[in-house]
């Protein structure tokens, strides 16, 4: 498990052993998980978004496009 992006609004964690990514919207306390081919596509698109404009605001705007599929509640244990 490795945090690949962290801002006030979003956190992206990579699970490299299983080719997965967890994306969390901190304010909404919701997240989603990408696995397999979807994770590969997400990784490539995230890398492209960061390369185009590494500013936090720009990367957060890219991640915001996934808010609609963030249906997993964030739970502290």
C-alpha cells in the first residue's frame, strides 16, 4: 500500500500487489476502488493529469470526475 496522491480533498492509495487503487473524497467521506484493467486505466490517466498540470487544484479537478462513483463510505476503525 502506497499513498500516491494526498490533498485536503482527495487521497489516492495504490495497492501494487493486487493492481488496485483506492480513491477517497475526504470531505464526502466516500471512496471507490479500481482493480485490474480499470486500475491500469486509472493509473495512466492520473499520471497524464499530473504531467499536464501538477498543481493540486488541477489534480483535484481530475479526481472530482470520479465523485459520482464514490459509493463506499469511509469508516474509521
